[in-house]
């Protein structure tokens, strides 16, 4: 079964050498190839953010009494509110907290 995704036509500026590389890799269908590369990037970045949010959730629980007492204890950490953990660790958890916050910012 062929499931085609809706695509939108856009105008984009790409460095000539980058475009030439894609054309060499896939002379017929280089635009589809560019889209596939971008889809993989988006998927990889999304998974990375989810993993970081999981780590932030662990740190939220570990440092709750020291850094996060002013939040609900069962607060669910996700990529959108992960900055709360980063900020709390930097502010209240000393040198170790700064180091752990930096880990979450990668």
C-alpha cells in the first residue's frame, strides 16, 4: 500500500555545493532525497529531545527536595518544560547541578 504524504512547494536557497552533492547522489529524484534526509534529521532530533526529557525527569525526582519543591511533585517533564529542570539545577544544585544542566542542554 502506497501512503503518500502531503508536500508543500516552497522556494529555498541552498548552497551550490550542497545542491550539487545531492544531485550527484540522486540525479533523478534529488529533491525527494533532500526531503528524506530532512525527515531523518527531524526524527533523530525528536528522539534526542525525548531522551533528554526522560533524563530531566530523573533529575527532577532526584533533586526534588533541593531544587523543585515549589512544583507539583508529580510534574511530568517534557521537551517543552525541560527548561524548568535546567534552571532549577543551575540555581539550587551547586556545581553538580550546573554540570547536569549542561548535560541537558546538549
